[in-house]
C-alpha cells in the first residue's frame, strides 16, 4: 500500500498508509466497491497509531499526545499529498471518525464540499448521559456485569479513556455543539434505530449544523453500513451525487 511521512510539530515522524478505490483524478473508476461503481472514488487511510501507519508505541501512555490537532494534521496532509484539495472532496466519518471529520470540517478546510457523519456522538457529555440508561435497561445480571466489566477493563484507547460508560481521556471535553454552526457545507447524518449512539446523541448535530439532513436506518444498530448496506449506499450515493 502507498504511504507518506510527515513531521508532526516538527518532532514526531508519522507515516500514513492509505489506499484509493476508484480513480481520484477523474479517469474511469475501478469498479471494485459500490462507491467506485457509482463513479465516486474513495480514499481509506490508517490513522496514526493504527494498521500500517506509524504505531507510535512510545506515545501510547501519553494521552495528551492523541489530540484532534494530531489527527486533523494527518488528514490535512493526506488531502494535500493526494492533490484533491483543489478539485474538492467530501468526508465520511463513522463513530470516532464522525467526531474527527466534524471537528476538521468546523475548521472550514479549503476544498471541502460535503460531510457525512454516521453513528457518532455530538459531545462527551451527551454520550455519558445517554449511554448509561442503555446498560441499565438490560436484564440483570447482564447490565451489572457489563457496567462492571466496562469500568474495569482497559480498552487500550488513550483518546477515549478506560471506560465504556464515560469518557475520561483527551476526548472527555469533546463538544461539537460549540462548533457545529461553523460547519458550512451540506451535511448528512446517518444513524441506526438500535444504535447505542442514540437519537439523543445525534440530534444536536441536526439542530445546529446549518445545512443538514438526517436519515435513520430502521433495521440497523451501530454498523449501519454492514447491517443495511444497500440502503446505506443508496443514501450515501444520493447525497454525494447531489449538486452542492
């Protein structure tokens, strides 16, 4: 897979691995995935600390390193290295990816045309308020076991912290509601009817982003793209194919 390397804060060399599906330079697309088949090429990349990109194991115990600035800088460099900024691009982020892509979009990067936020919480506070009742609604002893296990197990994600019911890492102060109005491109929200990212977590996006649509996939939970792939792609393709 191709890759590039950049220096973050002029001190940490980060290698980013990525792949393209379809042709990002307007030649006939490679028909390898549904988006490419619809004439919409896509770029997938491993974020810092994941996959074939730099693992940065020496930073694993430094939660303060794993910030939005880091991941926005990596995304910025990817867009520039692939030469798509002048032509224009759209962002699709699911779960944590929605938190990142919305933060990046609120900074109004040059070339951004559209944003898709899927199955993603609008703030850490809303996440914590909405998630605990879901655990408590489970029949005993399952709910007690899940809550106790979630609080006890270290998940190895410095950004989020060590709990499944509250956010204690660098993302603990995440709040998209203070920046959502700065997102000035057409935005599509996608969520699943049975998602633990509840309607309550998604609704602030809908209330605050100026140009926004929201679709709920009725047979899905958190992985709507896998649970209802045809419907998901129908919504995604329709939105991305619309004129701005």
